[in-house]
């Protein structure tokens, strides 16, 4: 079998294939020119896909012409006359090109190209690039701008093929009107804020008392996305910097499709036991948080309502609750000293009633009284901490304070995984918290613990159609026997410190790792809506305090104000120096 050498000569204007013998004799030459693109004087650009297809076709042609099989080619040499890097899409096999050159054409920095590949941000950047392209060819009227945006950029084709326009290489980037300047500033403020909001820091407000006294209703937090690793948005079409609902309009802020696969960037730490975590409520189908309309949505993971709880159980733990106390691997859970668990109590009065408003202020009671039995002079308080109990029991009108504990065997049908377990919020478990890579036996008895994981969290939410059924003593997955299951991701057991007034994992089970949003790190504002007077409503002692750590929280407000004054002063004197 004869052997040959093939040479690909990639020139500036054409592709050429040369066929050699092993003695380097030229046996055949075939060539094809390709189109040249001139975005501006002195520049030339080529279609990478055109070159690739031309080279493939030329090779096929020269082999067919000389009746040679590809197996007869011993080696291929490539020569070109370029200093060019092309980015190719690994999945589609097509090049990503022209974008950087386009940025040069519109006199914008090359890194704008990166913004075109960032979900949500690109929804803003694409219209901006379309408009900038039109203006680079002299189309800068309001009509041109609106036609470019409303046609999703296709107006540029109309300009290209029907209008006699010239590229303006030295175009001024300054907006022509004051309104245009405002729009430009707002757009890029939104872009910057969206990047920070999506990948670094997200503001969050504590809506409920599930973590009282650690986090209070009205605390405004900064939630770090990078501690546990930021998630790339799965929802690609969404209104920037809002969650599931557009404010005031009350409509969905996103479209369910298209969806990107789950991707989490590397973080600096893993979730540790007792960490306070913000996550997407796994079973959320409500229209929006606290909505009572009865409307339900099948939401993407990243658009489910944001919850904040304490991770009392981490992957691999065995958890049980005895008399309201949490045990991990048969040892009592030791909470951080900033954690102030609360429970419900019956307060027996001596005869006189209580001034409930005075009690709330005096003993820092935040949750309301559940009920009052006048005949027995009994009050049921929803949530009282140990610190409050120690003070409250010395009240002259208090005869006794008794903690309410649901007894063993009392069934709460709301408790995970089912009423058959005869569990309640004070008595449950043991329960295994799944760990990625671990395998468990699947039986009709164990199935309630893991059914939702298999069908939903690692099924439909991952794009897999999974349906579990039971035939006698045999569990079936898509009508095939299922005797064991290996978990694909980690899971967590989340609870509120306000143990009798918290909707948490006791009711709806595990929190998947891909639902984790981030770690609360900082309280920048705290607002008490029940206080009288504006300045009294602000909890000054909580401003600029950290969420984690030990001991009493320390406010860094004064340090912030001092730094702000220094910054303002520095800018003031710098401007005066420039004017001088």
C-alpha cells in the first residue's frame, strides 16, 4: 500500500492542499479562495467555519481525485500565515468568533465579549451591542434605536443590505442627550449590580421569626455567594436583580425555559454543622413568598423562595429529636453561644392579667401569645428563650412556667416523611442525612425517606423522568426493580432556632446541595416595625454586625462612618487640587 504526505497551506486569501509522495514529490495541488471581511481600513477578518469546511472538502476532493484512502496518508503538515486564536464551542463544534473584532468596531473594550456569555447580564448586553453597532454606522436616531431593539437586532441586517452606510471609526462614545447619558449610566449600574448580586453578594431580608433571637424579623443581610461557591443561573431569561416576582406588577420575573445545567463554582468552605444557610425552599410551588392566592407554579431551582435556617445535620449524619432537643450521631447538638433556641410555654398567672406590650418590651418577647384561657388564667406563649424564662419567672403575677413538649407517639401528619412514623416536631428520628456517593437499601419501609430525592431532586430537576411505584414488597423505578440507590449530591437538615414556630426540614425533609444559595455574613440594617418612632424602629446596636462568630455581636457602624468621612474628605481635596 502506497503512503503519502498531505500538506495544508492556510493562506491569507485561500486554502490549499498539496499531496506529496514519501520522497516529497508534488503529486497534486488543489486550492480554493475564501471571502475577505474588512471591518475597517487595515483590518481583515475571516469566517472560521468557512475555512474549516473548505479544508475538509478540499481534502476529500484531492483524495477522491487521486483514488487514495485516508489510511494511505502517513502524516499531515499545516502551514499558515496568521497570529489568531479562535474559541470553539466544545458541544456544538462551531467557532465563537467575530465578537472581539465587533467590540473594536464599536469602540468598546474587548472584555465586553465576556459579558455576552454571562446569563442574565447578556440579556442586557446584547441589545446594547446591537444599538452600538447601528450607531457605529451612523444610525443613532431614536427610531433607529427602537427598531434595533424591537427587532432583536435584525434591523442591522436591513441596514447592511439596503442602506449606503460607512463605518465611523472615531465615533464619539458620549451620549448625545442628557436622557441618553442617564440611560447609559443606569444600564451599566444594573450590569455591575447583577454580576455582584448573582456571583458574589446578595441582599436578603429576614421575613419570619424562625431564627429569633439570632436573626430578627427586619434584619437586612448580605449573603455571601462565594463562601460555598456561587451557582451559575439556571434560569437564563429573567428580570435582573429580582427573584420570582416583579415588584408592583406581581407577575413572574422569569421564563421556565430555556434552562442551563446546574453548575456551582468552587467555594472557600463547606457547610459545617450549625452554619446558618440561605437556600431555595425545596418544595416551593407558591406564586411568591407568603402568597395566599392559591396559585401554584412549577419553579426552577434558582427561582424557588429563599429560606434561611440553621444546618443542624450535614451529609452522613444520623439525626434524632428527643423532647425537642437535637441529637447528632447519638450526641446532643451543641449550639453556638449566639444561638438562642426558643420553645412554647404555658404561663400560669396568679390572678391579675398581663400587659402584653409591656411584657414584650421588658422581656424581649417577639412572637405573640397564641391563646389565653381566662377561666384558668393561663397564657400560651409561642416562643420564649431560656434567657427570657429566667427573667419572666420572677414576675410577681407568674405562678409557674411550663414548657410544652409533644409526647412520644403523638402523631403530627405534617412531619416528614409521613404520618406512619408517628412523629411530631419534638419527637422524631433517627433519620439518615444522605451523602453524595453513599448507597442505601430501598425497601417499602425506607422509600418514604428517599422517594422525593430519587423522583425530583435527582430526577425531574436534573432532566430525568423517574417514576417510583411499589408492587407488594418490591420497589420499582420506571417499572424496573430498585433495591438500592446511590446519592448523586449531598443533603442537609435545616431547622430554625425558634423550634415551635419554624417551617423547616422536620416538615418537608432534606435540602439538596444544589438548592444552597449562600452564607449570611453581615447585618447592615435592622428595622423593628413594632417600635414607636422612626429612630426607635432602627435597632442601632445590630447595624454592621456579623452573623457568625462567638460572644455578643459587635457593631462596626462607627468604623464605617469614620471610613466614609475619610473617603468623602479625600475625594473633596483631590477635586480641589485638580481645579487648582
